[in-house]
C-alpha cells in the first residue's frame, strides 16, 4: 500500500487521485494522506513576500522524510529546483495545458482601451510583470487562495479580471466560458506538469512511480527548470520558460522581466534531440545572462 501525500485543495486532490489511478493501472494499491501546507494556511500575504521557495512543498517534504507518507504529489512549478536532501523525483506525468488565462469580470473591452486603468488580480510576480509590460497603464492587485476561492473573490470584487493557470481551472472543471487564453504570456517553468517525489532510499516506491514517467514532459520541464536554476530564480523572480518537442527538435523560449515589466530579456533556442539537447536550458540561461539579464537579477536582489 503506497501512501500518497497531498495538499487538500480541490486541485491538489485531483492531481493525487490522478497518480492513484495511474498506479492502480500498473497494479499498485494506494491511499491518500491529506496535509496542509504553509501556502494554504496563509492566504493573505503575497507569495513573493513569503520567502516562497517551497512554500507549497515543505510540509509534504517533511512528512515524506519522517516516513508518514511514501510519495508526494506536487504541481511541478511549485517545487524548488534544488530538492530537499533525501528526496528525489520519481516521475513527471504527461503535461497538461500550460497556458495562462484571463477570467474577465464584465467583458474584455478594457484590453483595447488604451486609457483604461483596469484592475487585474494575480499573486504571481511573473504574470504581474508580463501583464504590466503589455498593459503599463493597468493596476495589479494581489489574489491568493485555491482555485475556488480565487474565482469567488473575483465574483465579489470590483476587479476587471484575474489571471489563472488553465490547467488548474480545467482539472477542477471550473474554467469559465468567458476565459481568454493569454497565448502571448510565457508560462512558469514546468507549468501544467505534475511531479511525484519519494525518498531516495525507497527503492520500491521509486520503481513503482517510474512506470508513470512521461519522457517528453520530463525532458521539457528539465530544460525549463535548468534555465530557472541558472538564473537562480524562484517564485519571487519574474522568470518564464517553455520547451516543446516537435519531430526531432526541442524548441526553448525563456525570458526574465523587471518587477514593473519595463525591462526584460528574452531568448529562443532550437536543438536537435540528442546528446546536447538535454543542456538547452542551461545554454539558454547562460546566454541570456551574457546578454544583460544579470542586470535585472541584481536589481531584484537589491530590492529584496
């Protein structure tokens, strides 16, 4: 019996149940163990003010290392690029929708009105920076809580709209009909992917979960997280990345913005799949730093 550790939000439960179903298909029985995270308990403080590295994963990691659970299921974008000592990645599931969405309150006319000083909600510093780069006249307000809570806050507010991850709304079957795909907004590294972790000395759980690994998603998310790691970024840094595989080529896109969206650096790379393709995220990170991205990182460190 494999004990699956998960947060108790609707989205986290969906992800854990998905892992449970996949394990069952491979012949393994499991049970869910519900655990509250720091990120769930504090719904007021903006994420970028919480010392946010691992804010949604630390409690589960502690339970894993203490032997209370055998595996933990995370939204991969929430997981620090440097795992806790004694914990290893066991599987990356096939990626879902990685796009960000705008859920408008009363239509989208404000997007075309250059005089509009619209109020848009998000807790993501990455979304905030990219939005302000495109709509510098707009204002951003903080939005915390699980998917249900955030949709309720939008309905009760005077905001013009709020930004969500498509995967979260779709997995919980809560995507509003009026949601607008933000195809111009580059996602967080590993957005839409689910990561399963276990203790490095738990060979049985590692072997069972390895059967669930989706190789293409694992390659792409590794590249994106390598880029993040080279830039030494976390949830408090406006860094975005997306790697996609088509035929025998991996295409990588990445960027970094200043907090206010005014300054940014972007990069695109293509590599043939092979011995060197696995380092595409590292290459992209080094090149964007050489192009001047280190200036934004220095500004962020000083302001932090």
